[in-house]
C-alpha cells in the first residue's frame, strides 16, 4: 500500500493548500457571503410614480399586437421609464412620457438611482463620483446583458459603490468597503473567483472541476490510509503508530476526513460536471402580453392617479393579462387590464396549477418552509406560497398574489438539493440554516477540518523544504 501513501503525500503537496484555503474562506462565508444588490431594497427605494410624466397614448410604438414577455414601469430619476422584455432580445427602455426609446442611461440618472438605493437607509452621502466600466471583480460574472455599468462611488463612510446598468437603469450590484474586504477573504478564494480567471467561464469551470477532483482523491486516499493505519500497533500515543505532528494529522483525519471528503465532493457537484445534475430552473411560460393591454391599463390608472405606487410589472396568467403594483408601504395589489383590483381566485389557481404541473396535480398553501423552498440569511424565500405537486412528484411554487411560478423542484433539483446544498452547507433544518445554528454547529466542524488541512500543509511544507522531523511510517 506504499503507492497509496505516496499518492496521498504528493497530492497533499499539490492541492493541500487549496483545501486549507477552501476551509478558511468557508469560515468567512458563514458570516459574509459575496456582496450583491437586493431587488426588494431597490424597489423600496423607488420614488412613487409621477402620473403627470406618463403618457400612454404616446407609447404607440408598442401598440398593435406586438407581443412581449414582460413589462415594468417605474421612475428613473425625474422621468418614468417603461422596460420591455421580448424573448431573447435585450431589454428595451422607453421614456413613458414621450414614447421615445432610451439608448443609454445618463450619468446623472445613474447617480440618482444609486443615491435612492442607498439614501433611504440612513447613510450620509457625500459627493458621488462615477465611471463607466465593462466589469470588475464584483461584476465579472453578473449583469452580462446590462453592461457597460456605471460604478457610482457614493463617498459615504462605508465607501459604498453602487453599480447601475447604462442600458436599463437597474441597480445590479452594491458593495461596501467591509463587504469587499470580506469578499476578498471569503467568496473570491472559495469560488476561485479572481477576475482574470472568472472572465473566462469555460476555463474557470474546468479549473474548479479538476481542482475539486484532485481534492477528492486527496481526501479519499487519506481516509483509506488512516483507516489502514488504525490499530496496527498500540503505543504511548494510543491506537496509532504515527508520532508527533503526523499523529495529530492521523487523528484529525479520522475525525474530520469524511467531512472534508463530503465538502469537496458536494462542491464539485455545484459545478454540474458533465451534466450530472441539470438543475431546476423556473420554466418561462409564454406570457401572451401585448402593447394594447399595457396602454389600456396605464390609461385607466392615469385617470385615477393612485399616489403610492412605486412599480408596476406584468403578471399574465393562463394567457390573460394582469399586472402587479408595488406600493410604498411594501404591499402589492393585482390589477386586470382595466385597472380593476383583481385578487387571485381559487379557480385561477387551479387553472395555473394544471397548466404548469399537469391535469392531475394537487396544490396547497404553504405557510412554512419545506425541504425545497426555504430561506437562508443571505437569500429570502417567498412565504406564504402556493405549492403544487405533479403526479410525478415534482413541486412548483407559485406566488399567491399573481400565480407566477417562483420556484420548481424537479427530480434533478431535488438531487442537487441533497447532494450539494445539504452536504455542502449542512442546511438540513431551519435551525441549522439560522445564523446561530451556523455558529454553534457548522463553525466547529469547519474549524476541525481547517486544523486537519493545516497540519497536512505543514507536513507537506516540511517534506518540500526537508525540515527535520521524526520519520516514522504509519503503514
């Protein structure tokens, strides 16, 4: 079995440092995930719609029967803007007052959007500065269709930087000095996310996959060697013949080695190597929305001029046009095309359930988390939510206000949930997903595994530098 010992030894020299890096950065990520902009916060920061700046009759370019999948109306600085999504085409941005297309968002509008996003949360903002970028460390893998981006440096105490799309006016990323610092110690090394590598997605994917495979071989060979060495000879160090630092590496490997193996293996699955786990993305069903519906709705709303609406977005259901308005108090209301409030009925729910999950599907109102629809400290889940179950056992999660599909758990996603999420984050229950649960349960396990990898790196360094030490084989 000497070949197995040599395999573990030289794999440790090659990738042991990487496993140590993953453990240390994993500890950081318990408390500080990769920074990101929050869509709910962005919507809450919007000014109420100014109906004097909205002229539905001038939106003739979107009238007739031109179909699109989604629309959204909100304020951008001092003008109302209409966004339209049509298939795979880029988002179309239009001035809702003039009907003219907006080719690029201005710097002033980007600063206004960034200031609104940050200003409603008690930040003292100094003079903001702005530059136009294609990508940087914090946007290299996101907002690909929104570039170039305005990076607005807010000049506040937290050194906040807000990224606004020059094409759509969306806030697509937000960082602070603190989140950038911890991101450099946490998510970036954990995901092997340096810009020079991540901006080449195919290369990055292969690097992560093969590094994970090498780490799996390291952990697996170490477990086998550790078990074979166990109990070969008793001595002053107990049931192991290893001595000194090697003894502690052996003991910690027996205790935490299986956990290290499960973490690197589940991390590999997050990359979906060779299509092993396909996912469970939300299906985008045909929307059946056209410009006439939008014009009719906006004309009716403009006559009433409700003062507290921040955003209106389409929410078609089974081929019928509806829209959802978000108010300044955070509440939402559903309208039909005539701007009449139209709550979701049981009949509409049943029709939508049959449409997405099959004729024999069943549904219920889910008010608590289940195994596939749950929240994390950095990721919120909609509750209550309608859960539809297909005859094949797939789950579909529907917004109880609009009936839109907000999540799907098919067989691939269920496998991904248990083989990656559960093993990698140990998020088996709401208690373990809470900040306290992570500290009490996950942190000690990460610290133990970090100790195992740290000792292994020391032994590798001693081997490479030929430092003095007791030479006693475990096998």
